[in-house]
């Protein structure tokens, strides 16, 4: 799997994904900081990358149908504290080892992951 970590997440999450053996890039690495959501979504689709983000706009399946993406992972945490994000990232990695995300939207909370496919 290939991932793109949005600019609103700690760069350490990108490192966790790489350490898990996946190809992962950040929005900043590709000099895409500040790009509009539709542009980020298009680039992820073109690169066949799963976007990992805090941006709830990407959970709108009418604007971003999962069938038109490699996948989207939207973190919906009560806090954006780096420790919580990285702990959630470790749980996410464990879940991704169990189930490959493909054309799905994963909404990740502290205690659960909701999966939508359309």
C-alpha cells in the first residue's frame, strides 16, 4: 500500500507507516502544502495513494466517493495531541495488517474504526 500523510498530521505518523514497510509520503515532501482538497484528492488518486488526514471534508462520500480513491483514512480524535495521534497510528497499522484498505473510507476514532465502501 502507498500512503500520503496530510500536512495537518505529525510527520512521525509518516515515519510509522514507513517503518511498517509501506511507501508513505507527506504533503510537505511533495511541496503540496496549502493545496485545495480536490487537488490533494486528485493527486492521491493519480498516485494510487491512501490519504491519511484530520480533514473531515474528506469523509464526505458525495464529494469524495471511496470507489474513486485508493482509500481515505480520516482521524476523528478528541484531541490532536501528538502522543494520541501516534498511539492511534499504531492501532491503525495493526488494523491495516488485518485488512487492506482499497476504495474504502476509514473513520478512525480512539476506540474504533468505521469502514465505508461505496
